[in-house]
């Protein structure tokens, strides 16, 4: 246990040193890192939406795959082992990822607003809104895809989960529009 405690202390010290060193990196590096994080989160979210759609379409697709493979099942989708009972869990995970992506966009909007305020005092300000607009558009596109999948799966979700999900959807969209 002492060895673990010593190693943990060493690693925490190294982590603090790396974080301290990284603060001195150029702003473009941090912005690029943030862009990559957002892109990865958005790709993960799009993958979740495709998983949900594949799960909903699964039983039909599996039958077609088996017939095309001569009944051997070699063409089954990766979701073949998944059942419709997993649908609410997948949708809730996708909803969490959507909310995380929304927070990243709102954080970037807040940074842009602050930079705009500082520009009034003579600070350097990049007025290009294209990257921020692209983020918002791609997030809203995935939002509508996920919303469409939830509405299509409303029967499987039940009367208890669906209203909560719709409320969370409304909160995501309204916060994006308001800010």
C-alpha cells in the first residue's frame, strides 16, 4: 500500500508539472485540442445514433443478412446480439453525450463573448465565427437525428422515460438558442 501511495504521489506531481508546462503553450494549441475533443465527442454521438437506429432496425436486417449469407448468419450486424431492452440505455447514453457536447459549445460561445468584450479594451480578437457556427450546426444536426430516433422508438421507451427525454431535449435546444 505504501508503494502505491508513493507511486500515486509521484504521478500526481508529474501531472501537475505537465499541466503547469502546458499552460505556456500557444493559444492555438489549446484551441486545436478543444476542437479535437469536440469532434471526437460529436463522432461518438453520431455513432450512438447509428447504433440506436441499427438496434431498432435490427430484427429485419438480421433476417436479410442471414438469407443473403445462405442462412449461415455470416452477414449479421455487430448489433445482432443486442436486444430492444438495451434501447433505453443506449438512448440515455446518447443523451448524456449530447449534453456534454452542448456544454462544450456553450463554453466556446462564452469564451468568444469574453474575447469580444476584451476587444473593446484593445485585446486581440478573432472575429471569424465560422468554426463556432459549424459546431452549432453539426450539434443541432445530431440533435435532430437523435430526437427523430427517440420519437420513432417512443413505444419501446414507455410513458415514464419518454417525457423526461423530451424535457431534456427541449432544455438542450433552448439553451443553445438562448445563448
